[in-house]
C-alpha cells in the first residue's frame, strides 16, 4: 500500500501543473453603459461579479458625462460588480486619436476618482478603424501608467481582419499581451466556435469576451444574416456558456451585452440584445442566464 501511494504521488508530480491545477470559475458580467441596471432587483439578484462600460476617453472633461459616470460607478460599487472601462472616441474629436500621455492621464484621473477601478481596455473594437501600431502604443503606455491594473490589449470585433490585425499589434508592441478583449457576436449568433478558435490559435494570452450575447433585433446594415428574436437570444446565451466560453481555459470572463433596451435609448432602433425589453419585461434569455450562473456557482463549490 505504501509503495502504491508513493508511485501515485510521483505520477502526479510528473504531470504538468495545468493538468492538476484547479481551473478558475468563469467570471460573468454585464456590459451596459446605463446606470439604471444596478437598481433593477433582477440584476441585483444575479450577483454578477463584473460590469463593463464603453467610455469616451476624455469623459472627465464633460460635467454631464462625469455625473452619469458617477452614477454608474456608484451602482457598480454598491452591487459588488467590479468595473471594466473600455476607452472609446470622444464626441468632441470624432476622428482624433489621443496621445498615449493623454490616455494615461485620463486613466489616472479615473482611478483617483474611483480607487476601486482596476480593469481597463485600451480601445473599443480597434480593428474597425485604428492602426495596430497606434493602439499598441496606447496599451504599452497604459500598462506602464498602472502596473497593478489589468490592461487589455484592445477589444477586438470578429471581423475578417481581426486575426491579421491582432498579429500586427503583437509585432508593433514587440510582446504578446496577457489579456485581450473580444466581441464575438458572429460566432455566438451563428452558434459557431470557429472564429474564436482561430483567434486563440493565432495569438497568445488570455481572453475576456468583453461583449457578446444573443441578438433580439438589429438593423445596422450588416450583410451577414442570422436568426434573431427573443427565443433565439436565449438559445445563443446558453450556447455561449455551454460551448463558446468552453473552447479554452484561456477564456476567463464573459460580459453579456446588454441589460435592457430602454425606450428612446440611443442605438435601440438598430441593435437590441437586452435581457429586459423596452416594455420592462424580462425575456427568456434572463432565465437562461440565471440557470447558467447557478451551474457555475455549484461547480465552483
């Protein structure tokens, strides 16, 4: 018996660390710029650990935008949702790229105002219209500006140029980021893992799905056609947890976009992936999300 125990221990010691290390539970959050979700009892009942906001990079230069951000951050803190800020363009400078120093200055100002803020992404869907070398400079500066923060390389959108763009980013930065953000709506809503797997195979690092979700309605001019609707969105939500987020342990977090579609909300006419409809009623995807969160928590015990 003693000899068998020794052999067993030796065999375990010979395994790679990843083979017997515990896999961290998947982090789940909601991506929505509206602060009202934090006061919704249905959101509070989910006890999600994370929330994401897509933020104009110079937000603190505008009093109205700052007041709205205060509400959002206070809501995140009150509900225990760790905030992630993704930088985006300023309405004052539609085609203007901030300097790395400007981004870092704004990040530090945000951290002074919200000391609990530790997660950032350099830019939203940068492969839409930004050069990899420009975004790489932003990322390097932000990492240096807050060495204790999680700074995602960028939030990638699953367009055809995504993989080549990411590879050019790595070449420009002269290093592989530890963290990337990914908006994989196409994979999710076509019930596929193909593009996400290709991206994982093409670059190193871990990934957060900083936006994904089942689309109820869209009219954004895309030529890509796939089924939509409330039932389909629930099916997509389940697929995200059952298949898409499980393609690799390198996928650490999932932020589902978005909580609700308010009447008169900007963009509501062209995009709706809310768990709560404009009538205030919960949709089937919310029940699916509740079930998946319960499963994750049971597995983590």
